[in-house]
């Protein structure tokens, strides 16, 4: 082998070695198949499918990310998946029809929206028991918690409100009226704002966490897409406070928003009826669950385009990623 070829191979090897391998894993709940799809973040291939309870929707990690909690809505329970084996190892009580939930920053308490009973159920994760039930508006869904764990925000789809709840007293301390059918509530990284998506209203309200005043109601205009097809649901906020991403349902788009100016900067075309989304651990990618096309889109945020579409189960709903 000549020296020039050896040098070329060595240079190519150095390039590959300089690129860090992606060790992340992505998990998608499939509402119709009663499964969770497991995707390798390096190869972007489906590597496992986990059977869970009926109609899985909300999913979230334990504090140490060794366990995945899954809302099994039609089974009225939370399934616990051991991520070292990808098998269900236990259950938590949830109240009826759990849809979305949020884990307290200390990792010890789950707050669960019970859509059918107009309740938020508070569950001790270690003791596996219900410790409180909080009456909220009609059809509760979205669940967000402040970084310090002091304030919980629940959205009620029919009451059209964001309820601010004290996590110590379990009492509602404020109600904020938003647009029709609020779905998701998300605090930004420093806890100063709460973002609330309204599916039928077609907007996102950005709320001051202290004063509870609405700072901006963000609207969306997509050329060639009817206004009624723009239905915001999932929200993902970057940790550095620069970008926000909002899933726009049957518009088949994700809006990219400047967190500082609250202006829409561009739209990403993804799969059909995008429900929810999650950032990769390094926040260079966005993963979206596309309910009608039964797949997950992988958006490279530096390139600003979908780089892979991965088939998962039927009606994919929730998505999370861990290193």
C-alpha cells in the first residue's frame, strides 16, 4: 500500500474518531398499539418494543433516568419500566384516565392529570400511594412544574384555564384564562415564564410565572395551510433560553420561536398530525411524534430539516430522550 493511501486512510479515521458517538435512546408511546418503541439515537433504528397498559400517552423519566413512567390511560394506572431490561417491573396508582403527568424535581412525587374526574392526583413514587387529590377544571391535561418545585400548572381543556397550584398546600392559588382547549404547560428553564398551548384556539400563551399576566399570545400563519388546521399541542424549550418548539397538529409543522422576542422564526415540515416533541440531550435534534403517519421525525436543528423518519407503532403520542 503506498504512503499516500495510508495517509488518506489515517486522515479519514481521524475524522470519524473526532465525531462523538451518540449514545442516546429515544422512547415513544404508541396510543393504539399499547406499546413503547425504543430507538437507538446513534443508528436511528427501532431496537425494541415494550408492551404496556392500554392507551399509553404521557411518558417521563425518573430523576436518575433509570426508570420510565408511562400513563396507561385506559388501564387507569402508571406503568414502571426498568430501562436496563426494557420491561415493566411495577405499577403506580393514578386515578382514572391518566393522560399527562409531571415529576417533582426531587423525584419523589408524580402529579397526574385525570381527565375524566377533573382531578390532579398526587402520588408518592417511593410509597406507591396516592397522597392527595386536587379538584381542577373540566378535562385536565397539561402538567408543568417550576424548577424549584413550588408551583404546579395544570391546564383544563374545557374550562380553558391554566391553574397555578401550590405543591405544599395542594391548593389552587391562581387561574389564568387562555384560548380554547389548552393542552400542554411548560416552564422555561429559569422558571420565569410558563408556555401554554391552546389546540382549538390555535395559539400559545406565554405567562409571567410571578404576576400570572399573559405576556404574549403567539399566533401562527403558514402559507397554504388553513388556520383551523393549526392546532398547537406539544412544547419543547431549550435550556439556554433561546428557542421554543411547538407542535402544530394537522398543520404537519413545528414552529420554531425565539424565546426572547416571542416571534416565530421558521416552520419545520414533519409527519402527519404532529402531537408531541422532545429535544435530544444535547439539544441539536428535535424528535416529533406524528399520530396519523405513525412515525417519528428527526429534525436536525443546525441544518433546519428532517434527516430521518422512523416508523413506530400506531398513533404515536409521547416522546422522551435520555443520554
